[in-house]
C-alpha cells in the first residue's frame, strides 16, 4: 500500500478504502486500492463540513457519525470511494450538478436535489429544532414569533429551505454554526433553527450549559445519501444494493442492543 499526495488549491479531497487519510489544509490524499475485478467501481462523494456528522478531527482525518455509517455500508458493498470535503451543501450540490462527484451525504430531501439525484433510505435521523435562551419568553407556535423573531440558520441547508417555504423571515444565514451560537448567546438572534446534534455539538465546544438554552423539535427528517442520476443510469443496481446493505447494518445493530 502506498500514498500519493498532490497539492490542490481551495479544497480537501480524499480517496478512502478501509480507512481515512487526509493532508493538512488544501491538500489531496489518494489511497490506492487494489482492483479485484475490472467491474469494481469508484464512487466520488462530496461531504459537507457538518459536525458532529462530518468533520476533520485533531489529526486532520475525516470523522463523525455520517462518515462511520456510510463507509460501513460502502465497505460491505466492496466498492472503492473518494471523499471530497466541501464547505457546505450548496457546494456539494454544485459539484454533483457539474459531474465532479457521484453523490453527497448526509442530506435531507428537497425538491432542488431531487431534480438531479435520488436519495437513499435513512442513514441516520436528523431532528430539526428551535433553540432559544431560557431567559427569553418565546412561543415558536405563536404568530408573533413568525412575524417578529430574529431567526438564524445555516446557509444552503434544508433548514433554510424549510424556513423559506413556511414564510419565516431569516435574519441571519451563516456559513458556520459557531457564529449562530455566538449570536444567540449575545441576544443578536432570538432563535436558531438547526439540526439538533449540530447545534448541541457547537454549544458544547464553548463549555456552555444546555440549562441556559431551551429547545423544541419541529420535525424529524431522514438523513441520507444522494446519488446522482447520471451515476445511477450507468449503475442501475447500486441504489437498491446500497439500501439493502444499509438495512442489514441496521438489523445487526438492533440485535446487538
């Protein structure tokens, strides 16, 4: 086994077999995988930075719940795969639309993504929640909240789409969760609408107690993998095979409980 490192500007890209390798900022790391058959395919995925689901750990390696679960399924399918770490879901969608990647994860379903790709069964469950300070008297179901509250969420995510579809004015669209947490704690936002695990992870890094933050789950959504239509035209069997292996993994985990 050997590794080849090529410097690439403005992005971090990985090729992974059974483990992860990544260089420091702005680098491309390739893990060469022996080909057991001429039919063995290689899938290219964009993976948005979205801790705790996907992130770079202290050793500059990809980590997170999403990485662990998806690589387990791909390894069981015995395919090769490449991960390209991107800034957000908007970049991931553009990469797939341009044909630079075959899919991206983890993602909830929306109409824009459905135009160019098909979504897998649920890899994980993603709770969309409202977060606000306990010192503020807020009723997220009240019409006044919708009309007057200063709400923040992450740019190019389905929480943004949901807020817009449901006519909530958005005061702040941020590229990172830490900014939203800081703005909420400083009373520059009344509420943050975001994936529950993502917000809690960001808050924990600031040594802040959840006792000062109230939360209400608005909806639960499947967190899945999108595969591009172009890829599935060439490999029509793959989505069913992926879902089948995913179901087996869930069954094994359930039996282990």
